[in-house]
C-alpha cells in the first residue's frame, strides 16, 4: 500500500499539505472564537500535514539526484 501512496507526485502531496495547513489555521481561528467544531478541524488538518510530510520525506530519501518537485 505504501508503494501506491508513493506514486503520488510531489506537487500533489504539496497541495494536500497546503489543504491541511488551511484546515489547521481555520481550526485555530475557530478555537479563538469558541466554536465547538474547532477541535475537529485542528485534528483533521494536523493529521493531513503529518501524513503528507511523512510521505514527502520517504519519497525524498528514496530518490537520488532529482529536484524536489520532480516526480
């Protein structure tokens, strides 16, 4: 299953990372306003970020002599 996930291009992973960051920031702003859904946004956003970051690191160490955004 990990090999299938590593077939995703780095640009797609970067977009997923940005989506996760947006969810995390939205959750933080909602937390400041006292919204009850804020914790869900924070957990989902940070999970997106963590999984995407781990996949990017694994892909980076598996490839040699290629640019970061090449895939």
